[in-house]
């Protein structure tokens, strides 16, 4: 029996052994029946996994463009709901990486900074590590990299009005086969795989009221501490669905007309195949 890093119970058990990184290091995929957290136990290989930080992440650019667009809509709706016309307070992107997202938000007039102990964040220098009372924090494609979500929330997020983040959620109780794309075992950076249940328990353990935890689909999520952020997120979800419907129809029509087919996912599969 293992101690779960998400809920601290001792009921976690080994599901199966898997091979991670290009070196095929043996790792244990474990599951906690108490909180439904699925994770790779004792990830001693992370130094190897991060030697090539963005390997295979062919969706990085498209993902950041999409999230920045959604954030812009969310912030504008919050201004309407709050009857505000002035600037939002400074925001911080945690686990920023290159931080294309913060750069795009700064380009639209929002004071974003970034922090990442493992990356230089070249796109937003010198706006890194600045000290503000950040009431807004973001973390996109970070949660699945964490040894412990509650520890991250307490140490890196803390007291905020809005925490806007992404991670791909499993269905509650479901343990995907090894070919689930989000595992990315060949890279070895993804070590924690949440469901709505484990996510809520992780936030609760960190001291947050999970009534403010909201999701858009299985990937995009927010903790709205204040009522105005919760209302704004609810309205934004409707706007995002409309935008995605229009954009998808338009892109599909134009792609067929001009014979275009994206290489984003095929390139990812090719990169993973090269790792063996």
C-alpha cells in the first residue's frame, strides 16, 4: 500500500509497471481508490525527462493561441460583470516555460508576469519573478507534471481571486490503457492524471472551497474564489462554445477548399515513435 500524494491516504495500490522516457525506465502506475488519483510513483527519472523540455509538444503554439483567446473573452466578461473599465490587477503565469501565453496577454494590455524554476521564459523577459500581490494566477499544462497538487496549490498559488488552468481529466474511476495519448510515457514528464473527483479533493486538501471549481470540457478549468469570477466563467463557457463552433466550421470549409490538413497530431505521433 502506498501513501497517496493527493489525499494522504495509504490506500494507493500498484496498477501496473510501465516504461518511461526514451531510456525505458521502469515505473509504477499507481491508483488511489480513496480520491481516484492516478499517478506515477516515485518519479526519479524527471531529470532525464526534462533534458529536452518541449520534445513532442507539437500542440504548444495552437494551444497557447486558443487559451489566450479564451482568457481575453473571460477577462472582458469579468469587466462587464464587475462594472469595471480599468485594468485588471497583475497576473502571474506559473510554470510558464517559454511563456508564449503571457507574452500574448501582455500584447493585449494585461500585466502578466511569469515564474518557472526550470525554464528561462525567454518570451517575457524581463517580466519574470516580479513581486506583486497576484490576485490572478494561471497554470496551463502544469498540473499533470506535479508530484503533489495540494502542495503546489499551497506553495505556488495561494490566496487568489481566480486560478485558471488546464489538465486533461479522466472519467471518474477509469484507468486508461497504456496507449492513452495523455500519458506520454515516452517523454516521462506527465506523472499525475486527475479526474474531477481527485481534482476536487486535491483543492479541498489545499484549503479551497471546491464550490468555486469549474470546468470547460475535460481540459480547461478554473477556481473562481469570488462570485464575479464564477459568473464570468459561466458566461464565458457559452461564448467559447459559440466561437469554437463558428471557427471549426470555417476552418473545416477552408481546409477542404484548399486541400489543407494539419500536421500537429501526426507530428506528435511521429516524435513519440522516434523515442521508441
